[in-house]
C-alpha cells in the first residue's frame, strides 16, 4: 500500500510528459513540412529511421539491464557500488556505439559510389551524431526511472523536444532549410540535454573510469541483447517500406509517404500512448496466476472500447484526410491524402498489441513476441517488393495494413491460449455501423477553407457517431451516463454475455 501514492505520482508524471510530447509533435511536424521540400522531408524521415536502427544496435538492450540490475547493484548505500553501476552502464553503450559507428562508416564508404544524391550522402554521414546522444539518453532515462525521478524524466523529454523546435526556428531565420541542417540541429539539441545529464552524474561523483566492471558489462549485455531481435524486427516492420519506396519511387514519393505516416502515427500516439501508460500498472496489479478472471475481464473491456475509438478515428481519417494534410503538412503534401485512409486503420490495428501482448509479457515469452514481429516484418518487406512497383505509394500503405493485421491476428491466437478474452463483438459491430451512419451527413460538408471544413466535418461526424452508437448500444449509454455523472467506468462488458444491447 505504501507504494500506491508513488505509483500514481509516477503514472501522472509520465502521462503528462507523453501528452506534452504529443502536443509538441503537432507543432514540430508542421514546421518541418513547411521549411523543407517534399524530397528533403523524405530524406530526413528515412535518415532518422536509419539512426533508430543504429541506436538499437548501440544500446544492445542495456536500458533494460539498467532496470533489471538496479536493485541488485545499488541495494546498499555503498557509494562504490553505485559508482560501479552508473559508470559501467554509461561506458558500455558508449564503447558499443563506437564500434557500431565505425562499422557503419565502413559500410557507407563501401557503397558511396551507389549513392547518387549528395544531400542524402551527407545526411548519412551525419547519422552517428544523432545515434550517440540517443543511445546514451536511453540509459540515462532508465537511471531516472530507477531512482523514481519521474518528474525530471518527463521534463527532460519535453525539454529535448522543445529545444529541437527552437532549433528549427533558428534554421528558418537563418534560411538554412535543408535536411542536413535539420539533422544537425536535432543532434545538437538532443546532445545538449545528454551532456547536462552526464554532467549531473559527474557532479554526483557517480562516473569514474576506475569503477568500470567488465564482469558486470558481460552480465548486462547477456541480459539485454536477446531483446534486440524484438526491437530490430519492430523497426523493420515500421520502417522497411521507406527504403523500398525511395528505391522504387524516389525522394519525393518518400516525402509524401513519410508525411502521411507521420500524421497517422501522431493520431495513433494520441490514443495509444496515454492508454498504454495507464493500463500497464493496472494489469500488473490485477495479475494473479491462480485467478486470471479479473485481468481477462479488464483486457476484454479495454480492447472492445479501443475498437470503438479506432472506428471513430478511421471514419475521421476517411472524411478529413485532404483537409488534415493541407493544414498539418501544407498543400505541397496534398498527394499524401490518399494514404491516410489506409495508414490510420493500419496503425489503429497495430495499437491493439498493447492488449494482446499482455499474456506473453506476464509469462516472459519475449522470444515468441520477437518471432512474431520478425515474421510480420518479413511479410511487410515482401509485400512492398511486390506491390510498390505495381500500384505505387498505395502499395506501401497496403503492405503496412496487411502486415500489421497479420501480426495482430497471430498475437490474438496466441493470447487466447494464455489469457482468453471475451470481446464485445456486438459493441464493435455497432461502432462500425455508427461510423458508416455518421460519415454520410459529414461527407456533405464542403467549404473553401480547409480548417473550416475540417472543424465542421469532424465535429458533425463525432456528434452523429456518438448519437448513433448511443441509440444502438446499451453498454455505450451506460458508459456515457457514468462519465456524465463523474463515476468510474461501469463493467459494461461482463464476460460471457457478449455485451448484449
């Protein structure tokens, strides 16, 4: 019980931080799309994905080791033990990063003659400047989580994003509107925060090279390395289409696709990120190996209501894609509008993984998770190779949809063997029907101003969706009544009933 206030405080801090990051993302994205050409934006997006891949290799799972070994290594008030822990887990990723960067530069040098675009080549050379701070940041933030300093953790994440946005404004005023300068200012902003964090550790006398423990490095790497497969597979699943789109269609098409994917990702984050942060402590508290019914009931309800929200998001995407792209990304990205009705449902489908991976996580079957993601990633790459040359950019979007659907389907099958869920399929079907009903009047709204059309069309759609679902669904009416009366969400989806209306 004594940990409950701390848990609630940490959840509140992390949730607030993520909300601020999402809001800042909605600021930084329009700035980037307006200061860069379509081709430059595509290059930035692809280069940052490559940086993400190298960051995963450089971290080597050590951010997980920082959490795993914290209590064991720093359980006593011994300064020497703390110094060994912090020194080792800062030095190890730094050394691994040095090796990864060296191999990366050798690879770039070997394929230099195949890279015809000088800007893309220069951006590739700048990738390690982003990789180094991001690798160290992952471990440094793990330290803060271990120490229970959730507020500082969130503040530093928000400050990093805010400093990057300030850098974008500096580039605009300096007329340095190029992908290369965007990557450079990103590296400078993120590096500044990391240097400050390292400075605080030095000031606390937690870093001293004599405290480096090679045996601890070995243990930390052996623990964290197996999780690399899951992270790498996730990156390929999420980003493999960018390389193939650039290969087949060029930088401009890559820019369109990246813009559409970013808009879809921001919408998914708005729904999924706070939800994920909120449900993790709940299902951890509900988990009981002897009686899984409470956690199964919770997950069943959560996934059913998530499907309702996903239907609403999908309807908005179909109705408002053109206006949303013009407002958020600018009119030069208008060609990306055709991708949103495919990509947003794709990412909403993928968002269901926060419910369907719980059983695997609780049973520590991370290898199975990595295998499923790897399979979906392979399917995604193959579909891109088949579809992009035949149907263009839409091929990348459909490949994403099909591969995510495959992953969620496989997760659902395996999860049913561990934590069988009883979804309210009637509620989900009613939400789909309400989406169709609400889309009809909303689609009739047309004005000459994108922001007015977006506001009116989305407002009318959400109003009609709510009314239609309220008419059709008793669980929805009960949930709405509870929210209006400021009560907790009712158990509107009892197991075994299917949530009959």
